[in-house]
């Protein structure tokens, strides 16, 4: 069980007002919004950009034809699509 503790912050008044509006628009309390932010920057969980073992095991599974200009093919596709 986690114990909640009160914290007093001194912030720019305009920042506080914008944050309150943001929290209200997203139906979240300002306290919860700050807690989630602080948790996200201090978390010891794996970072989003780490390559998982599954993704690493899939690397190199597909053999691509080296003679194909994929960039040019994609440009042609977009040209046709937005004619």
C-alpha cells in the first residue's frame, strides 16, 4: 500500500492556470497529473526505445531484394494516390 504525502510547490502563476485547464479538460486532477509526470521521468522500468528480445529475434527475418528502389517505388505510389 502506498502512502500519500502532501507536497507544496512554488510555480509561475500562468503555468499553474494553464495546467489546471489542461487537467480539467482531460478530466484528471492536477495532483494526479503531476504524480504521473514525476513517475514517468523517475521510473526504473524499461525505456520505450529499448529493443525487446522478440523484436531482436525478428531482425533479419525478411530478405529484401537489393535491386529494388523502395524510395522511388513509394514516391510513385504516393504520386498515383494523390493525383
